[in-house]
């Protein structure tokens, strides 16, 4: 075996196939608060900025209508994608500061978004889990050092 000679540095993009593009775009823009990239919205594809990313490639969440994309790279389908337990996507986790998590819960309450909070003391994380309009689990996760120290 030869030496690999490369090392992955960051997640550049996560792409989700969607049937209800308008509802999904509204959720990630208006509820989660992601910014649509300039020039990154068409009828069948929308790109949201997550963070600055690595080496010039912005870290993005991409929503693709299920019949969109380059057929040489991605198969297309006229059927709705599977979500929930039948999906290969377990969940999507987006990071934010721990001191903003109460604001997330207040925002979800004000907008009628059901959510579940779970603590992962072994690693010092707390996640707030909700579902997007197509049933994908979205976690807003934060690290809190004091939680790590008290839950070992």
C-alpha cells in the first residue's frame, strides 16, 4: 500500500434531496437562520452558507430537488426521497455556542417547532433535535466544558 499523501481538513458540503423545496428552503432560511449564498438559489437547487469553511471553499448545506443535479454524477428520480428511519441520512448537526441554545428553544417554541434536548456528557455536548419539513432530524449542538466535567 502506498502513502495516501492527503488529509481531509473540513466538511465542504452536505446535500439533501428534497421533494418540497419551498418548505425546505423556508425552514433552513427562516427557522434555522442559514444565509442563502449569493447566486445560490434556483428552482431546483439552493445553497446555504454554514461557515467560512476551509481554503476558500465555504461550508454549505445544499438542497437539491430530487430530480435535479448532474446525471453524470448523481442519479435523478421523480419519486420523493426517503426520510426518517428509511433514509441513509441519520441526522444533520449544526454547531453554535452553548449560550445561544436557550434562544434556540425560545425560537422553536415561538414558531411551534417540536424539539427534544439531549445531553452527551461523555463529550460535553448538548443537542437540540427537531425535524425539517421532510422529516430529516436537524440537531443544533453546542459544547459546554462544565457539562463535560460534571457528567464523567
